[in-house]
């Protein structure tokens, strides 16, 4: 196992206007992006704390882990300033 910086680039994204799970209904519309980390792996996650109109292919992002419930985490991304 090796550590990664959590920094990467948006390769593709989609704006969701329908919640496919009730847990995301309050977040509509929200962006889900395919991000290539600087170290190579690609991850999919929601983009947070960024207006949807500012999300674009090629934008630099930083991974932000969030605990969903005790011991269960999800990776989100925030556009790097």
C-alpha cells in the first residue's frame, strides 16, 4: 500500500438532477466527477463546496474524506484554489 496526495485533475463529470438515493436528495443538483489523482489512480466522487458552473474538465481538485457513519468513509472532491 502507498500513500497518495489526494490532489488530481477532473477527467469527466456529470451534473445529477435526480437523486438515485434518498441520502442525496437535499444536495440536488450535484456534480459527480471522475478524477485522476496525480499518482495515477482514478476515483469517482462528488464535488463539494464549489458552484456546479465552476466544475470543468481539467480543473485541479483535492480529495476530502468524510465520515458517513462510524468507521465508514466516502471520498469527495473540492476544486483547488
